[in-house]
C-alpha cells in the first residue's frame, strides 16, 4: 500500500467538497405492468443528467435486494430532491429513494 502522511491527508481533505448520495430502491409499483418502459425512461433521464454534469456517478445494483442503484450528484440535497421527485420512476411509484449529503474529492472516478 502507498504511504500516506498526515500532511498529504490534510491537503487532500481541504479539497473535498459536498455532493449528494442517492440510494434508489424498489417502490410499491416496481412489478406493475409497464414498469419496464418506465425504468427505461428513468435510465434515459440518468444519461441526460450525466451529460449535464449533475449526476457524476451512476451504479445500477443488479442483485435481489430492494436497492436498485446508487448515484452521486454534483448538487445539494434540496436540488436532488427536486430532480428525483420529477423522475418518471419515482412519479409512478416504481422507485423510492433516500438522499444523504456526503463529501468527496473532485476528479475521483471509477476505474
């Protein structure tokens, strides 16, 4: 493992900034007829949010849990709530979500 000094940590921590973590979960209508089309449009919206620089990281969760995905938004919780409340999947009750303010480091990316 790389050696990390206290000075390196302090310098890096000063560069951290606020983001919003989204945990997307199955809603009461997740299995309703037509949900697959709604989920497709939800995905299209995610692509648009990424292109606009608002949704920095999108991670679908393809397991058997109630968690459907995780996202990190480049916005505060109030703005993300407005965005998500107009999501087609949320409006249809296919999804529900939790938001959590978090901190991260600009420039971080998935490998």
